């Protein structure tokens, strides 16, 4: 990371009053949560998105899709926010008019202290009925025998109904690398039948946005509003190839806000960026916070 770039970025952050922090999978990479498109480690290098991340895939093989997402949810439960997530929360604390807009379906921003991140692509923690959209309880956590995370932030069970107690695929144990890949359901092939909706009996689906599906209207509107009225946008760890989310930094730029990018690689968003900080989020963001406000690095 170039010192001049960091100085320029710190000057922009230091005088901003309304920052949008727009994040993608690279934000959580150093927490052990895999990205989608990185060479070697990206999920789409090992798994076919058409077979796992489309409404048609869920219709064709609900147990395969449900099992894969349960395995990823368990991997996220054993991951921890990294120093980059903490730095984002520090920016929000310093600049109260800030908004975090994330494409990530994990809950690491929340766990690092971000107040109300806007989740453009939904959440692993908000399953719902595939037919009537009723929010469904999260399945039991086999490690403690009780329902796992039902925080309302994620749209967890709103009705207090009991959690499903079926066996689930084992996520990685604490301290083991998170690869988001292995699932081993009751059939031993990664398939886990989804629970049934308590209201209509249809299969419960993961609360994420698949290819070809519309983004949650309120989230997209909040993101566009924030981007069009911010005075700085920080884009972190996204390849910027998935639309309409990738429009968010472009909207900010069109409305005149400077754009800072944190990413070890070039992306199509380079063309709207004023400052590019080429490095990993967990290293660059704490350095940026320190350079902006001279506070000790968050870790
Ligand atoms: C680091 C780092 C470190 C690594 N620090 N950085 C042709 C052209 C344009 C659009 C389309 C098209 N064909 C189809 C479309 C539309 C489609 C689309 O955009 N496709 C493109 C891929 C071509 N979009 C949609 O289908 C969307 N819906 C839609 O358009 O609806 C229309 C509609 C309207 C009305 C009614 C009905 C329909 C929906 C998109 C949903 C995306 N879903 C996913 C899966 C979510 C669930 C799940 O988790 O499984 O969302 S796909 C995946 O990509 C996920 C991510 O949120 C999203 C973005 O990925 P992200 O975060 O950028 O990750 P990567 O891996 O791509 O990049 C990581 C980056 O981090 C890299 O740059 C690294 O260098 C960097 N990095 N380590 C900092 N340590
Ligand atoms: Zn239902």
C-alpha cells in the first residue's frame, strides 16, 4: 500500500460527514470466510453457482441447496470479525452519518459493532418459507442443543416458534479452517432436507438473494439513498461485477462523492475510484483509521 494513497484517503475520511462503506466478500476473507471469485479459494471455483445459487437449483434439489447453505452458515458461526470489520465500526463511531452497505450474507459487521448494515443480498440467518415468505426459525445448533442465533436484526424467528431439531451437516470445528465447502447431511452426500413452513408446509429456503432474483426493495432503496447523499464512499473487497449492487459506488461517484477502494486486485470499479489502496482489508482499514484520526489501531 502506497503511503501517498493512504495520506490522500485519510484526508478524505477525516473530513467526511456522511460515509458509505460498501463491502463484499473480501471484507470477510481474513476471517476465513471464502470469497466467490478469487482464483484458487473462491466458492465459484469449486461449486457451480447455477446448481446452488438460483431459484431453479432450489426447486430441483432443495436438500442439496439447503445443506450447502447450512454448512456455510455454520462456518460463519465459527468465524470472527477481523480488524477490518472493527475499523469499519470505528469509522461509523467517528462519523455518525455513516452507512454500511454490504453484499455479504454473514453477520460479521454486526458482530464487530456496526449498527445496522444494509444487507443487499440477504442473510444466512434469515430463512423464510419458499412459498408464503413467512420467516422461519433457524435450525438447532447441535453443539448446544438450543436454537442458534435468532436476533431480530437478521429477521430470525419473529413468532417464537420452536426450532427444527433435525440433524445438520457439521460445520468446521473451532480453530479449523473454514472452507464453506463440506456438507454431510443425513444421507452422507451433503444433502439436508429443508424444514417445512409452520404455516403452509412448503420448504423453507435460505434468506439470501440468488441470481435472477430481485434485491430486497427496502435495502436497495436505502443503499441508493445513502450513496446519492454521501460525501465519501469506501468500497472494500468486492469484485464489482454483480449488479445492481455494483451500481452503488457508481451512484456515489455520479453524485460527486470521492470513492476510495480497498482491494488487493484491480476491479472494474477502478474507473470510478479517486484513491486505490491495494491491500487486504484487515491491514489497510485499521491503517486508514489511524492515519485519519491518529487513534491507536483497532485490532
Ligand atoms: C479482498 C481480500 C481482502 C480478496 N481484502 N479485498 C450480464 C450483465 C450484467 C448483469 C447480469 C448479466 N447476466 C445476469 C445479470 C444479473 C446478475 C449479475 O449481476 N450477474 C453478473 C455476475 C454477470 N444479477 C442478478 O441476478 C441480481 N438480480 C437481478 O439482477 O435481478 C433482476 C430482477 C429485477 C426484478 C425482478 C426480478 C429480477 C441478483 C444477484 C445476486 C447475487 N447473489 C450472490 C450469492 C448470494 C448468496 C450466497 O452467498 O450464496 O451474491 S453471487 C455472489 O456475488 C454474492 C456476492 O454478494 C456477490 C458479489 O461478490 P463479491 O462480494 O464482490 O465477491 P467476489 O468474490 O466476486 O470478489 C471478492 C473481492 O475481494 C475480489 O475483488 C478480491 O480481490 C477481493 N479480496 N481478499 C480486500 N483480504
Ligand atoms: Zn409458508
